[in-house]
C-alpha cells in the first residue's frame, strides 16, 4: 500500500472514531467535565440543581458535588438568584462573554424582546453596549411599516447626541465618564449638545428621572428614548432604546412608548444582566 493510501486510510479511521465514539470515551477528562457543566448551565438562566446536573452528566453525586464546589469557588458558577439550591453561570464567565467584541450571541439572545417592543410601539427598538470606552449598537429590530429606521449593529452612538449613550454614561464612574467625554464632540444638528457642562447636567437629569431622551440632536425629525440596563450589582453596560419620528415618539404617544420600553428593559435585564459579584 502506498504512503498516500495509508494517509487516506488513517484519516478515514480517525474521522470514524471521533465521529461515532461516545463523548465519555473520547473526552472524559476532569477539564471536559467542568466545561460540560458550564455548557449545560449556559441556556438555563434560572440555573440547574445538583440532581439535575447529575442526571444530565451521568455522574455520581460525590463527583458532581466536587465539580460544583470548584466552579463556585472559582467564580465560574454562582448560586441561582431565582431557584433555590441551583447554580447558574458565574461572574467570571459572564464578564468574559460581555467583554467579547463579537456581539452575535447578543443578537440571538435579545431579538425577541426587541421584536416585541417594536411590534407594540411601531418604532425601531435597539440595544447598545459599552465596550472599551466605546458605545455602539449591537442589535436593532425595525417595525413592519412602510417607513422604518434601522441602526446597523456596530454603529457608534454619539455620546452627546444619542439617548442610549446618555443612558449608559449617566451611570458610569466619574473617571470613566470624564475619560469618554474628553474626546472631541461632533455637532450633527443645531440641537446637538456641544457644551460639556450642559452635557454633564443632562447626564445628572438622566440619573434622576431614570431614562434618557433626545429630540433632533442626532437626526432632524427623529426622537429617541432609552433606558439603562442595570445589573444586580449596579453596573451598567447596556441600554435599550426606541427611536422614530418625533410626532410618534413624544406627546400623546410618550407614556405608552415609555411603558413598553420599561417592559422590554425588564426582560432584557433578566437575559443579559450580570449577577452579583
């Protein structure tokens, strides 16, 4: 048999072995067990109990208790906030996830609440994130209407002319807020805030009333309202916003839009907010 034939045969055998062998035969190592538990916890926002994990993993109680103990002590898992005697993904895992530059997982996770918000209000609903001192959109759902506004994922949000950026900035430390505001401000319309002292006053007002608003500061004729998504430990990395024509966002429509935005914010908080650290 030629060398080429032996290589092909080896590849086929290798593929067949790894393709059809049970995971317990090919990957039953301590590290793999820890990873498997984290993978089981990932889609369960309310957490899983030790007996549930034992059944799913097919492991003895003592072994599972040891794994859970290590995960809790390392911060990779944490006690569930909504289920007694259950554990959920911990702050170290979630910090890595929320710090990742790829936001595709956020688009999948947050699409339904944003879609519901867009359907209820008839306006464009979007999510923004603070990452490395930059605030940009990560997801947007436009309503099923003739005229719609869409904020493409990855679009930078102007810190002095967008409600969503203000909603996030209002809840940052003085050091981080000042560092972000130190950059050059851009004027988009005559209504854009260019005075830093006035912008700081606006951020204070946002903290006090709980939401941010902008009217024609970024684009003539459009208005936006945004709410910060506050994690249980008080950290704000995200904001959910609603944007559309001024006459459909404000006036008689404002209270309805704000109520829908608050409901969406609560749903998104449950999905993506970090646990207590």
